[in-house]
C-alpha cells in the first residue's frame, strides 16, 4: 500500500536525475532500497525504476555518462531546467527564477548551489523538505512541463523516462502524451552570424539588403530621439 510520505523518494529521484558519476552508481542499491521501503511509488513504477538503476549500474561508465549528456544536455525538448520549456532564453525567465528562489526561501530552503533553481533535481530536493500535501501540490504545478520531458524521453525510447514517470506519480498525476516539436540542431541553435552579416543569425538583414523604415510622429513635449 502506498504511503503519503514522499520525502525520501523525492530525494532519491533528485539523485538519479543528476549526473551519473561513480559515487551515484555505487549508491544505486541503497537508493533502490529507500524507494522500496518508503512505498510512495506503485509496484509497476518501482519495477521501472529498478530497471533504470540496473541500466546505470551495469553499463560502461563512459557510455552511461555520455547517455546522460545526450539525454538532457543536447536540446531543449528534454532539458531538466524546467523554465527552458516555458520561457526559453527570453527575458521572462529571469523573474521566474527569482520567484522560484523566493518560494524556496519561504519554504525554509536557502538556495546556494551551482545549478539554477529550476533544475529538476533542485526542485525535487525542495519538495523533499515540504509536508507531503505541499510537496505534491508543488510538483503538480509543473506537471505540464514534466509531461513534456517525459514524452520527449518516451519518443527517444530513453530509460530515463521511468524517472520522469515516477516524479509525475509522486505529484499525483498520470503521464499524458504531449506533442513534441523537433529540436533545432545545436550547431544551428548556437551559430554566430558571420562578421558584418547582420546582428543576428535570425531576423536581421545583411548589409546592403533593403530594410523597412518605420516613421513615428513625435509628440510636442517629447525630446528628440525618443520613440512613443
């Protein structure tokens, strides 16, 4: 029977979704024992987690680490930085990160880490410090993002999909399929424009290309050079 307590399971999933170094792989049997003992996951989900841990533990260390990077660091569709899926690189992401950090502080967790506060393992660490109902509600607010990541991993037949499915289950949510857009290749996403070839790789013209001119009427009290 499932327990209402999810604190230890949140902490285990935070570890599993972090970089799979040697220390993490050595701790996998203990982590599985904690998941099993707390009983917050269904038997079917627990079996999926056992399979994921076996994959991490038995695989070649280099291949396991390379797969993690390929899974989460090679495109926005499966990024573990939650606000990447909502705000991307827009200016709205900064205030959203500040709001999340303030949520942590209000909940008694003072964030001092190398990762951004929207990194899913950090989100799970915070959830682990909260009462079960609060933790579930907090994670459920991000269910649409968790479903997007889960769908992206399922599409790639990636074993880490089990971990995202487990997070959704802790949130009291059922995984739902989400339409995933194709990621732009990294080489194109990070491509710099050639010198003197416009100010951006997207949306800017080259020198000599006709540019639209916008004329604005200046109000009587407006200083020159200021656009209404």
